């Protein structure tokens, strides 16, 4: 009888911790891996070695910005890819709804529609971003990247800045 009660107590605590963990990662913050070099040098600046193994950056994603879609120029955001909903991407916001932007690659000017934003990777030569698929709906954004939390030698805040050579507001 005591073993059954102990197992029930353990299962109850495990379930409660799981639900609480899901609530926190859904509403407040989570950790996400950064794959690829599209955000280099800000994220994954090169081959980081930890005890001889290559490691990707892991970042803290805060979700408070999603309550009213409060974003600023230069925010690094995590979003679902507009072409493949199973894929998550991390890019920097360079234009917000209603702004006119000029793309140097196509010598084109366009207005970002309401409810959308324009995102670009810091490493333009290695980035699939709004220059490829256009403005993304704000509803696809899952949060704002605030800090690198792994590997230990890269722990720190992510600076909010706008790339100078890829896009300009008109």
C-alpha cells in the first residue's frame, strides 16, 4: 500500500511539474537552438568548441512581446517559416507594418503590409529571409531573442541593431 501511495505521489508531482513547465515555456520564456550561419556573427559566429565538440548557440526567447505584438527595429525574433510551418527561423526585424523599404538586391520599393514585418539575417549571403519570401505575418512570430544562454563562453545579451548594408527605410 505504501509503494502505491509513493508512486501516486511521484506521478502527481511529475505531472504538476510538467504542466507548470509547459505553461512557463508557452507564456513567458523558452530556450531555442540556433542552426546555421544566417545570423552570424551575432549568433553562431563560427565553430565554437566545447571540450572538442562543435556547439550551436542556444538562446533565451521571451514571449511577453506577443501580447500586443510589441516589436522594434533590430529585434531578433523566432518565427515559423512561411513556407514550411514545421521549420523555425531566427532573424532580425528590419521593417515594421506600414513602412516603406527598399531592397538593394532587386532595386525595388515596397510597403510592409499591416500585420506583417520584414526580417533579414545578419549574414545576407547565407540567409533565406524576407528578401526570399517577402514580409512575414506577425502571427508567425513566436518570441524575441534576448540572450545567448549556451555555450558558456558566449553567454550574454543580444544587442538590438539594424543591419546597415542590406535594407533601408524610405
